């Protein structure tokens, strides 16, 4: 009897219990079918980001990539104009701070410096790839030609303001910009060369046609507080006056937020359309908010925020999100770069069309879930069938 059992083990790869594990019991047809289901789910769930709805004249990958490249090229031209304007003013570019010679990197501590800044983030943000990223975000937000984009920006990332305006130009959107003069370290911190002067140079070169709708002092309470020097507020006041733009001066963040919304709404009315999207660049209190909830507000494009605040100092991000509008929050630059295939602190800067951001893909979670369920169903059914066939004879 023992010999017979051993003979069955040798011939059929069966354990003494009578269960067989030979390859003849593996259903390769089921495995092949499960593999095909998995590949089909992968093909359906991973799709180009910029595909639009059927009938949408811009609903193709090529159209979106063309806009991305156009935006990046516009931003590259803007950087060249800024570099030249800075040279004309005799403000030297420090090659250690700005090895790519963009002219967009300011000094660390000046009367306009309000907070700590990370140099790596400032240099990363000078990449024209960010203009391409903004095109991607605008497309995902459903923006179309003529739509009005409200832009609230501090001086912390002048390059990202340019990226936003360049993307707007490439897509024929209507940006309305309110600029806060205060900036974190290495942003637009040079009093003689703020973003106001940068935009003047860009417009003088015929690259972008946009003007600043309003300015504020920035800093604490959006009123010029928190500067590192005694003269900080006075210098910010002088810059605001020479800008020629409407100056927002309120005694609280709540009032500053309300005034900004009024400026945005009036500008949108001139274009005959409502605000379609809000873009926050940097951490100006009136835009970003002055509550702990601001720290939890997601980065990048936010269609439905995971966090909401009812604090009166919650800022424009929350105000527009509460209205159901898409919000683009540009604050964690390294995170945005890594997530979207943009090189971190590159030397030299990538050329338009070179990076992964131009061919980024997103994932359809429902399609992936259906594919996974299908695979599990097939494999589970095959396993159950094998279990029944492997039961001992008696």
C-alpha cells in the first residue's frame, strides 16, 4: 500500500493526501484570459490627460501638446526679456543663485522679503515646463477660449506668474492678475526689479499684452507687515504707487479678500464672462488664507477640495472653491515637479516639448477597478474549480 501511494506521488505529483499539483491541472486558458482582461483595463484606464469630449475641437492629444509647447516657448521668450531688462538696469545676476541666468531669482534678505524661501524651489519654478503644466491644468479644468482666470500672486514665484500668463496666452484665456509685492527669499525681492518691472519689460517686447489689475503690499494681513527692515512698508508703498495699478489697502484679511473679489468680478464683467478658475501663486495671506486649513489645501489643480474652512480669514482659494470653481494652487513646487515629470533644479533648463509633462497620463480609477475585479473573478473561479477537482476520491 505504501509503495502504491509512492507510485501515485511519483506519477501524478500528488501528496499522500491525494491532492494533485501537476501542471496538467493549471488552466492556462483562464490565466491567458485574465492577462488579456488586465491589459485591456490598463489600456482603458491609463489615458492622455488632454483628451477632450467628442466634438470638442481641442479634444485631441496633439492639440493639447501644441498648446503646451506654445506656452513653454512664450515663457522662454519672457525669461529672455526679463534677463535683458535686468541687465539694462545694471542688476547683476549671481551665477551661484541663478546658474541658468534667468534673471528671475532675487536676493535672500531685502526690504521686500517677508518669509523664508527655498532656493531649489525658486530655480525649479523657472522651467518653461511649468507653462506647459498650466496648459494641462487649464484643459483638465475645462477652460475654453475667452474664459476669465482670476490670478492671485505674491512676489515669491515670479516665474510661475509668467507660466500662468503664458499658458493663458497660448489658450486665448483672459487672466486678471492681482499682485502682492511681498515675497519669500529669492523671489521678486529686489525693490528696483519686482514683477511689476518684469511684466513691463515682457509687454514692451510684445510677448504678452497683460497688465496688473491691482496690487497690494502683501506681508502680514496683506498690509505690508512682517518685513525684515524698518523701511519695508514704506518701500512697498512706493512700489505700489509707481505701479500705476489700483492699490488695495484694507485693515483686515477679510476686507482684502472681499476687495479682491470685487476687482476680479468687475474685470470679468468687462470681458462679458464670469470667473472660470482661480490660480494661487505663492502664499499671500489674502489668496492662500491665514488659517491652519490652508496647509491642508491640496496642491495643483483642485476640482473638489478635500478640506474646507469657514474662518473669515480663509482666503480666496477657499472662497472660489466654495463657489464650485476649479482652483490651481501653486505652492509645493518640488512636489508639483516630481508629480508631473518636471526636472528638479535642472541645469540647463529643458527646452519646450522635451519633458514628460508634455505626455503625462492620468488613470481612470473606475476602469482600473473593473479590470481588477474581472481578473480576480476569473482567477478565483479557476481556483475554486481546481479545488473541487483536487478533492480526495474517498
